């Protein structure tokens, strides 16, 4: 098998978006190469009862999922087990097809193992993604659908966009995620206010009983974030995903002045906000942590802080296809060291110890 460090040298010579397209082609083709697909599943997919959980009425065989933004059009779901993921989140999808922002719009910060993206919800639109998703759903691992408004949709029609998307995806996903935290759609983050969140989730609960989560940005005061999340939960949200990318450009040495930053430099910022939210909401809802997670130590830190699940995205670019296996094996080792027999004992352990 080709060593990923060797392959990475080749990929990193390509424009980041072209390298992404190369990865897309590979993951779409993988299920049609059974011997390779089976080999990678056997090598990377950790199926240990100690890591298994029942959430949202479905089984998550391990807690590490692919975050939204990689599989925007639901074309790579069949390849996710080969990378070891316990679940995957597609999107962000918008009602109508959207080309996204002008190129270049994806940048690497190689030394800092981070990515800066200003993609702008580029996707084929709900109609096309639904067609793709229906070909594979239900799938062996849970599939979440991350949805957002079209850039051209005026503010007064935003709820209509989300209504359309919820209706489209509620029966062909295991959970839905409301994305109002991307920095790449003008004024989208302005929707992170209690009035809109209340209206949104009240509407959503009238449409479906499917679990719907709220994804928030890392660039807000903890109290504001907690109040926002609390409002979402009180109005029917089934969980919180924290956090999206950051616009704190001081985290990297040579930032672009557009887009959001993900990857290793986001880890502490994302963790600190997540920890504050978990102090208030752990035990009251399902919490998912994302942002700078690419190894077992960081994933374990989030689980102990109160996350039932974690997600990774940029880490895959730098660590390669063995990343998820290494995280899950590392979590099992840390559990053994700490005397935990099941992941349920790990989740929120820091908070339980403080009681």
C-alpha cells in the first residue's frame, strides 16, 4: 500500500481544491474495488462494543465522525467505513444549487496543520443531493444531513429555506444539523440570535420528530453561546455541535483575510467554548465536539468534557486514512489506563468528578 506521507507530498503540490477533488474521486471509486475497500475497512474500522452507543435511536459503533464540509453532495458515504468513521455528516446543502465563492477559496497552513476555507456552501442543491442520498440510505453507519440557506435568499425568507431542507432530508437521514455558523455566507452568523433560533426550532418540530441539532461558531462569548444553545434546546433541538470554523485569524502566522480556519490551531479555542457549554448542558442534551481533533488525546479530552461524539475534517488531510483508527485505538488504550469499561463512563467524566 502507498504510504500516506508519500502521497501527501504529491497532493500538497496540487491546489488544495484540486487535491480535494482527487480525494473525492478516490472515495467514490473505492466501493467499486471490493478487495481494496474490504482491506481498508478491516484495517481502519474499529468495531468494539466498548465504543458503541445508542443515540438518536441508532447505533454509533465508534464516536468519531466525519464533519460536514467534505462530502457536500452525498457522493462518498460508501467509502466512509474504509476510513474508519463511526458516522458521517453530509453537506452543507442548500435548497438550490450554489457555485460558492470565487476561487481560490481553500488554503493550507501546512506547518500549523490547519486549513482556511471560504468555500461558501458550494453544492449541487437539495434535489440532486436527495437523489444521491436515496441510493445509499439507510447505510451501515449513521448519516447526518447538514443544511444551510442559499446566499441569495433574503433574510426574511431564511426560515423558508430551512423548512424546504428539513422536509427534503428528514426521512433520509439519521439526524439533521442547522448550520447558521459558517463564516462564508454573508450575514449567516447574524442568525445566531435567540429570536431566530426559537422561531426555527418551533417550526422544525412541527415538521418532524427527527433529531435536529444546532451547530454554533467558536467566535462568541461563552455566555452568549450558552444562552443561544439553551434557547435551541428549550425549543426542541436534540443536540448541539460545537464548533464550526473560526475567523480568529491570529491563530495562524500567514492568514488570508477570508473564510474560516479549522485544524490543529482551533483545538484549544473550540475546546474551551465546548467545555463552558457542557458545564451548563451536559445531561440535558446530546453534545458533539468538533474543531482541531486529529488524535486520541484530543478526542478523549472532548469526551471527558461531555461530548457523546466527536467529529474531524481537516485532520484527515494531514494525518491520512489511518487517523480514525488511531483515534479509536487510542481512546480504548486511554480507557483501559483510566479503568473505564465502556465509553459511557468516559463521557462527561470531568463533570462527574467535579460533582
